C-alpha cells in the first residue's frame, strides 16, 4: 500500500523544496518538517503502552507510543535530515544507517556501509527522500528484510509513478507514505518536475 499525502501544508513545504532560492539549511529544515508530518500519518495506529506520569494535578495513566518497537533507518546521505526531524518528535527511538550510492551511468545503487541494530519484532521506518527508479529503496528493503523485522514502512518526500509502482510490485507488504508523487521520470532517470539532487541541495555539495 502507498499513500500520498493530501495535507496542504505538506504540499506547501514540498514546493518550498523545489524553489532554487531555498538555501541548504532551509532545505534540510523543510525536509525535517515534512518528515515529522508524514511520520505522524504513518504511525497514527501504532502500538501504544500505558505509562504513569506526573502532571500538574498529580499522577495520570496515559497512552504513549511504544518507541522501543521502532527503528529509524535513513539511507545516507539524503535521508539524514529525515532522521533528524523524526528524532525531534521521537527522541528515544533507535536508529540504524544504510549508505548507498547510485551509479550515474547504470542508475544502479550499491551498499557500502551499514550499521543496523537488532530488528527482531521491530517496525522499521526506512527514510529515503527521493524515489526515482526505486532502485535504492528496493535494495534497502531487501537488505532490511534479511534482518527479520516485524514490519517495514517507507517514508519518502518525492517520487515518480514508475519508482513507486516498482517498489510496490517488488514488496507489496511494505507500506509507503510519500509527500508528493510527481509527473514522470525523464530520460536520465530524474524526477520531473522534481527538486534536484536532495543530498547535494541539503548539504551544499553540488
């Protein structure tokens, strides 16, 4: 299942990302904001646990998200601002890391670094801003599935119809929550209208 956000605030923020006048710092902060919103949509029915907290009127039993059951895994480097944003909301969630690079000639991705905690009985939020051909996301999902997680949910900022369909066809059991699906891929496998290279724009390396 995939779900494209219909939130007008999310669409506003995506269009801020498209603007070439958006600085790298603003770009990262905007991705953080989008990530917090789509994470809240993805986790709207997530497991909760009872906790007793002290309030201004004394002890109170409340329901809290069971963050111990969550692992946040960004695909580096572009996924790092997504992790930063979600950790501001869920600071006690565990994190893991996948570093992948796309070959510009073949458009194939290669995994060259991983640091993943135990995923047994865990829900993984796989964070990847751009879903162009879907190659990196598919490789990331395939790798995480080898670690036997309970569930994988993908959070994405921008995608092409081709990439989203390809990921869903490869892994129909993986849910995708995406801020915006654009019109198409061009002949160079870039999303159109898109927003450029998210990693370059986030870290001012272009």
